[in-house]
């Protein structure tokens, strides 16, 4: 099958680019011909960098490229920031152009919260009207869209794909953390992730567990988050347990990222807002226990994967992190649950198979 995917793509640093790279790899293994239409900077065989997010003629550039590819199905990876300009509604113009080609159209929505603002409602209504199928990663997201459009017949829940990987041996030793209990914060720095909460709580964790260290592995992807990054780094430098906090700055090659994750005893998600998390997908794939804030996306995933504990407030964020670090049996159980879920429900091989089945359905 010849498939055109519209998305960011490596070496562009972006969660959607990473997601698409894993999906493309698995789709290719299923004997499909994949073409990726991306922003400038993307590279690879059958990868075309043809637009910038804020291009006023974004729809024209993408649709012309797809017309030349002449695929059997088009699959758009949607996140509001990827199709910016005109208040981020350029995506609607693109969909209208693509519909004129009479090619089946599938859209994965990577940003779906429990409630929508006025602009998001407009875009969601148009996307669901024009797409032959919509993919979301959680059941609550399907219900949220149903509340806006009144039905959900063309909406399919397919989990975020996960790598199945065994932790790297002696990872702690390689990072100079041998004998430590490692709490990991990972991902791009932005205020919605609440990393500062763990920095503020870590003195209490370190007091109860002197061998605990906080590893913060990430970086700033977009200029608008640079002020938050500066505030976070200042907070770290002023911490009374600064000697127990390690900051590792992105970008990381994949082997380094894998070593960092392998060294973690628990991965923290103190997020203030999230619709899905690629870092959580890595967390589960590595079989790492998690402690998360009380967000719907985490509550739903924890019910299925049973790989961590939900913290209802900052007090519980600290106490449940300590509980996981202290309880070897609990940590092992959460790890085994995570590996089982990834292996049986959400490996990239399973996810790609479900996506291909959906392509055939809309064709």
C-alpha cells in the first residue's frame, strides 16, 4: 500500500516527529510504501520537507506534494502547533484541498483534552466532518469529541505505540549513579509539565532517602519556553539539595536516551496539563514504574497498564515517589505490569497493525 503521512519527522526535534518515525518504521516492515510530507529540516528516503508551520500557503505546498505522490491513503498527524498561522486553522484549508483528490483521509489527533475552547471546537468539528477516520489514543478523548459533534462513528481508539526494550546493563554506573535511587524527569521543558514541583519536593524525598537523586533530562525545543527553562534552572541551582540533582541537556542520541531511562527507578509526571505523553510510552516500554499527577489521561492509562501510582496533590507526589523507591516488591510488580501491557497491548508492531487495518477499512 502506498501511504502519505503528513507530520514532522527527524531530525526535527519534536514528540510528533519521534512518534511518526517509529510508526513509519513499523509500517514499512509490513510491506507498505511510505512517503512523509514534513516541515523543512526533515530527512530520509521518501521524506519531503516542503513547508514551515507558519506558511500562509501551507495547504497548497502540502497538497501539491501529495498530488505528486498519488497515495492510496493520506494520514495526517495533528497537533495544533504543527499547522500554525491564521490562528492554527490552516489545517482546515489543507483538508478541503485533500478531499478534492478523493483519497481516503485518516487523522491522528495528538492533542485532545477533556474540554475544548471555541477555536478548538471549530477545528475538531471540521476535522471530523472531512476525515474518513479519526484516531485518538484514549477512550475519554473519543467521548470528549462525541460531546462536541454528537457522534463518534468514525473515531477509533488506538494506543500510543511503545518500544519493547530491555534496560541497558550497568546504566547507573555509566552515569555515575551507582548505588543511587533515581527519580527521573524527562522531556522538553515547558510550564505545563510542572517539573518545578518535583524540584521543590525533592528536599523532602532526599531527607527520607539520602541515596535518592533527581535526574532531569531534557531541553527547550521552542523559543517561547526559554523563560520557563531559565526559571527552572534557577530553581535547581537554589535548591538546598542541589548536589542531589543532575541536569542532562537534550539533544540525546537514542543510545544515550536509553541509558538514562534504564537508570531510573521511578519516572515522575507532575504535569499540570496533558492529553498524551510520548515519555510515558517510553516509561512503560522500558518497564519503569511511574508516579503521576491526577490527570484524566494518566488515570485512564494507569487503569489499563497498572504501572504506577496517581498523586492527587503535591503531598502525595512526594509520598508516593518515596513509597515506590522504598518498596522493592511494589517496584517489581509495577515494572512487570508495564512490560506486559506494552508487549500485549501497545507495542509499535501491534499499533501499526491496527493502523493498517484502519487504512483498509476506509479504502
